[in-house]
C-alpha cells in the first residue's frame, strides 16, 4: 500500500497540468497587479530573460487604461518614453495614425494582449495576495487566494524580486513596507497645496442650500454632505480624493444598450444636482459631465463641476479595507454612477433638454461584454502611498528640487479631486480639489519606487510610489505608471544578475540601459533631438523660447518677419532608413506654411514644407508630430533637419525632431 501511495504522489507531481504541480510558482520576478504598469513591467522582465508571473486579482488586464480612461492624461509627451510610448504608437497604428492618446477600452485591452502574446507572459487571473513571508529583510513568498472563491490554482509565489503594480499597494503593505494614506499637512514637507484645500475649481456656486428643507437645519442634510467642520487650510488628514468610473457610452443606436434603473436606485441621492442645475442652467450635458469623445461614437466621461460622477467622501476606508469591504465600496460607486446617468435621463425634474440629450446615449454593446457592458475597474485615483527611500514632493514638481537618479518623468498638473463635501457659512462646498500646473517635465527618483533599506530589499513599487499627496497628483498618470513599470522591471533584473538588493542597483547603469534599450530589446533606438539639446541644435537669427505647449521644457518661436534657422542634427549610431517627424505645437499666429531643409549627408539638401492646417491636435496636448518622410542616414554622418523662416507669413515654431529607424 505504501508503494502505491508513493507512486500515485509521484505521478501527480509529474503531471504539468495537475493541481498539485501548480500550487506554488517559483520565478525570478513576480508582478502583482495586471495594471498598465504590470503588463509593461512583466513584458520588460521577460525581454530581459527573466522568468515572470503576473498575479491579477481580476479578469482583465490594463487597469484604468483599458478600463475607460481613453482620453489620456498626458501633461507633456516628452515625459512618455520607452515601451509606454510604444504602447500609444501601437494604439495609433490600430487607428491608422502615427500615435494616438484617445481610444476605446477594447482597443486598449487588445494592445496589452499583444505584449502578453509577444513575451508569452504567464498571467494568473482571479488571484489575490493574503500574506507576505519575509526572511533576511526580503520577501521570500507571497500567499494567494482565489478572488472568486474555491481553492486557488496557485497558492503561493516564490520569487527573487517582487514588483507591486496594484492601485492599492497590497503587496507593499503586507511586506511591512512603510506607507501612508491621505493628505500630509503642508508643514511636513514644506508644501503649499497639500492638506485641506478649499478652492474654486469643481466647486458649488454660492448659495446652494445643504438642507433637505432649504433654510431648516433641523430637517437634516441632503445625501453626500458631511457635517464635519472645515479644518484650517493645509491641515493633514486621512481623507482620500474621490473615486469614480470613467464611463464609456455609445450614441450609435445599433451599438447601444439602454441606461436602465439600477438596483437600489434612490433619487434623493441626486437632489443636490437639481439645485445646481437650477442655478447654473447648463445648456448641455457638458455642464455636469466631462464628455470626451472616443472613436466609433463612444465616450470617456469623467467628473465635471460641483456634483458629477465623483462619489465624494465615500471611499476613505477603501485603501486599507479588506477585500469584501472594497467590493462593497466599488459596487456602491458603480450604482451611484449608473444612478446618476439614469436620473439625468429620466427624472422629470431635470430640464427637458438634458433628459433628451442623455437618452441619446447607452452602454456600448461591444465594450466590457463579459462585465455587463460596464468597466470592472473603478478609478482608484489614490490609495496607499509608500514612504520610501525618497519622497517626491511639490518642490520636485515645480523644479525647485531636482533629483539626479530619475528613471521616468512626470509633467501633469498637481491634480487632486475633492475629498469631502461640507457646509461652510450655511452653504454646500466641496473641499480638496487642487489643480496647479505651469511647470515642465521633471524626473521621478529611482529611490521613490523602492522601499527604505530597513523595510525590504527585493520589492519595487510602481503605482503606489513614494510621494506626498499633492506630488502624487501630478505623477499618477497611466503613461507614467507604464514608464515606471519598465524601469522597475529593468532594475529588478539587474539586481538579480548582480545578486543585489534594489537599493544597491547601479542607477547610472540602469538609466543607461533604459536609454540604450528603450523597447527592452536590441532594436535600434529612435533618435530624438529636442530644441533644448544644445550640442545637437544650431540656431541662427532671432528666436525666443516658450514653454507653453512645447515638447519638453521649451520650444523656439521666431520673431514675426525675422530671418532665421534652427538645425537639428541627430547622432546616428547605426546606419539605415529612418522615418522623420517634426513636432509642431499649434499656435493661432503660426505661419500657414513652414519651410524645412533636410539633408542626409550635410551637403545635398531637399526642400520640404508643411501646412499649419494639416496639423490636427487632439486630446490633452497642444501639438502633434508631422511626417517629413523617410531618409537614409549613415552612422556618424552629418545629416540634419533645418526649420527656417523662409517665406513665413506668421511665426515659425522649432521644437523637436524625431528619427525612427525603419525596422
């Protein structure tokens, strides 16, 4: 009998598809979270010849990028590099463009799956972390459970390195890594926009009454209003900026599912909206919903104004809640958003023009098919934030502090949504919204994606990185998360190769690897020559620098009627054919035609030009790339692109030139 038992056990272990053989997964790198950052991190690690597993608590890859946020928050395209940039070019290819930042959820998911297929990534869906074992200052194993019930197919993962790519930071928390939730007081890091902020954006107009019976405090407050007193400006607290869903709708009748009354619908939750609408009298839905149009008659709807899709104050417990509580909070946000759409379209107290406009829209039949045509990904704008080896702050955003170990860049406005809805001087007010910009791209420290040495030596964090609340508001953009995913995976691979901790990684070598292998392959890197690259740019005549709308820190703009040239000379390290593009920030007074001279050898010159009318700017950007054609460039050659003021009837802009190898 003993012999039979041993034989059976041996056979079970030998079967590759058996439950027992799948219980514990051993790999070089474990990526926790199949977000946009998670997919890119895993792809990068695999391209660096590491064994990888991705643990995804849900059923869908891509996080917010494939979950409805198709009107991409960019800030400045200069900040988006490597595979992240490649992602948006692949999206562009789908739509017949060079690159695009506006796309449907299904297209976003399709492109993520391309990376999965190309790298043969191992994705474990519907599994989530329950515990992290540590020894010698490192995580040795994470234990898992099934997200959908029953026995897990993979009960544990043992890896040399772990990368937390979740929106919640569950791995970092269970690993005992320091973190915070909420808003720091301004005094903590010498900031001015952190903590409590009562400001004017996405704010109620004056005089909106908070009480069920206007003027009668004894009647109680309307739903969603807190009676907590307003704290002093800049005071820290544990409140979390509001979540919502980025809503994809369709106005194409054949692809439209009607918006019906959701379960538990309660029209009293939207009483405040009636008071706002009565006061501001919006002419269309854009007055209360941010309607951004997607291809194929679809939308990416975001919060807009004082009362919209943000479920203010209802998410404070989410970051540290257990899985069941989070599920309840997520469902509450879904029903609130669905109820809002239904209320706008069906409540007879809403203005007729808004009801009619809302009824033109429905859930798209061809999106989120397996999820009832609704995104499974709530917009978790902020949850835990690691307190790591370096904390990014407002001073970094504004360029007053600059790190020298940057492994990615950010450029977006310091952006926090409201944290609470309160009563101030007898009126309803939102508190917490901050939108402060006006600065250029800035580097994100490598030390902000790794823990302090005493916390852990083999975990990197891409989304819940180390930043103050207000700095995180600038960094927390999906393209940036992808950049940091690539950087984290590259660093993890280097640490494995050198048998080091993440704190011991040679950051100079890491930065050089990211520069030399932007796609994590041996493909020839594209050549970007920005006007701020002094060694590769030669200027003649009168030009001034502007930073608004520029690619990178600045752009050159000619004086009107002045003669001059700006020559961009690439450093070619590999001979071959290159596709050439010029970046054009669109301006109202720019010349109708811009004359360009292009040379492949520094001697023969080909005249080119482009028309201002041909530059179509879409999305959250002020410029686009203009195709100048394909040329042959020689290693160490003297080819160039020269933007001139010849024949200009307006200002001429010289910003950046891109040379992309034709693979």
